[in-house]
């Protein structure tokens, strides 16, 4: 099973790849449009990759919150009572 750090690195890599792909596709759409060519397929691909990228951002956010919550839970002493006091003592 993947560690939290490995999982966060893996999703960061997927995000970087998708961001690069989005940039390439945007450039391709603009080039096709400037040439007067049909850009519909490139636009459709851009929409799909952009949606995937948005999902990766959500996945990363959930993973970060999960890791934070786990770390916070591990640091809570029986006397502290809540995570805010545990995170304030880092």
C-alpha cells in the first residue's frame, strides 16, 4: 500500500502532466483557429482533460485533508479535546 507521501507525490505528478497537456491543447486550439482549421476535436479533448484536471485537484484536496486529519488525530492528547489545540502546538 502507498504511503501518504507517495500518494501525494503521485497525484502531484498527475496534476503536473495534466496541466502540461491542457497548455498544449490550448496552444493547439489557438493554432488551428488561427489557421482557419476545424478545432472541434481539439476543443473536445481539451474539455475532457480539463475535467480530469479538476478531478485531480479535488482528489489532491481530499488527500491533503485526510493526511492532515490523521496527523491531527495522532497529536491529540486525551486532555486537549480538539484538533485546533493540537495544531496550535505544532
